């Protein structure tokens, strides 16, 4: 008999299966547009519709730590047994293991500060233009 192929995705039929409401190729934008920072904890969960940057099946469900970035991809360190592995994953294959609402509130605070600065700059600009005329 011929030995069965032992490819990268063998025995993954149930692991990479999507739920009935998740079917389709496009992942939600809210999951892709999260800004990860160094030291953030993330869950590794595969989106089977996106083949690039997909981790091996042994890492599914593990929690890792963001160590760096490579273009759009995220470098995640995962401890498997006594070893530490570095994975290069696309944001479609990771989920945040931290409060996303805190990040959103930080962004809103920064936007409020920027709008205040803009209002002050506009007032000074109008004063300068008024004096020149």
C-alpha cells in the first residue's frame, strides 16, 4: 500500500471549518483594523478563507504575545511546551485577548485633543489674517 500524504493541512477538516454564519471569503473589517502593539496578548484562530499567513494547526487556540511587525503581518511568540516559537501571522488569523474598548476610547481621546488643537490654530490663523487686511 502507498502511504497517505502527510501535508501541511492534513487532518484539518473540522479544525478549519467555519461556522454557518461566518461563511464567505471576507473577514470582518473590525477584526483586521485593530492596531496591535508590542506586548499585546492575542488568540490564534485561523480564518480558512485566507490562505496566506496561516499558522500550522498545532497553534490554533493558543495565546501568544506580539513581538514585532513585518509589513502588514504580526510576529507572535507562542510557548509550546518548553520551547518558544515565533510565528508570522496576518491579522485575519489572530484575535485580541485584551479589551478593545479601551483602545477605542484612547483613539477617541486623541481625536478630541487634535480637534481642540485645530480649533486653536484656526483662531490664531483668523487673527493673523484679520491683522494683515
